[in-house]
């Protein structure tokens, strides 16, 4: 499994206007529902149910909201970069600059865990997260991810 398999310019968002964790989750739920022909309310519900168990703001400027859902055959990832940062109730109490939404098929637990692990490992490396935060275009972000 290579990260580049999950990223193209259409699933990377560079947007600084979000103010809250809820705004981001709602936006990414809508974006994913349109892109993958899924129900927005269902995605939002699954993501927020997971957030209630424990924040997915893992620290170091990164959050990885995720859910296993019905209606897809393989894992989907949307990446949002917010250069201003947002309070995401992170474990380290610091702002989040990168949000990687992962949606996985309900029946493919191993794939879900493997992708979650790979993304968190890659994005928690200081140089990688800084390179993505400082990128000026989706192409720059994709270039950084595809060389990993």
C-alpha cells in the first residue's frame, strides 16, 4: 500500500476559512458524499460517533478523523490543509493544520488500520507535515506525498 494511491488533486483541499472542528467534519463529509455518491448525514454521523470516543486530533498539527462505513469497496482519503490552524480538541492541545479524513469499507478492518497507520506515520514526521503545510498548491502536496 502506497500513500500516492489515495491522493490526487481532487481529494486535496487547501482552505483557511474553517474556524471549528465541526465545520471541517461537516465540510469533509459533504465533499466525500458528493465525490463517492454517499449520504452526507451517514458519513457525518459515523465520523462524529468516532470523535465522541476519542479525539482524532493526534497532535503535532494533525487530525485523522476516520470511520468504517457501508457503501464503498476501498478506502477513501480527503486531505484538508488549513494554514491558520483550527482547534480540533487535539491530544496536545495545539491547533490542527492538516486533516486527513479516512473512510474505509466496514468489512475491511485490516486495510483501515494499515492506511490509518501509514498516514499517521508519514504525517507525524516533522519535515513531511511542515512541507505540506507550507506547500502553495495541490500539485506540491501531491509531489511531496508521492515521493514517500
